[in-house]
């Protein structure tokens, strides 16, 4: 994936929305969503939870729209 050169960002990827949506947190119109990876840090060793996941953020307020474990 080519890195963008114009900003130092905290998100790992940006996904365009097929149609724009309104952020439930800041009410901004979103044309895209940002994705940040979740990496498991501390875990009970009996845990069967996935090691990775991701968080989907609003690009305007950085509010968490959704978080998912596994799937990467
Ligand atoms: Zn927002």
C-alpha cells in the first residue's frame, strides 16, 4: 500500500464510503472511514480471543464507529 506523503497520520488505512454517511458522534458528513489496527497486548493465556482486530474511526472527530476482533 503506498503511503500518503502529505500527513503524518495515526490511522493505517482509509476506506471510501460508496455513499456519504453522517457520523453518529459529531454529525459530520463522512465520505470515508479510517481504520486502525488493534494488536493484542495483555491476555490471560487461556483466552481464545483473536490476536488482532481493527477499529473504524470517523475522520473528523476520530470517534470510534466500530471495533472488530479477528478478520485480518
Ligand atoms: Zn465524527
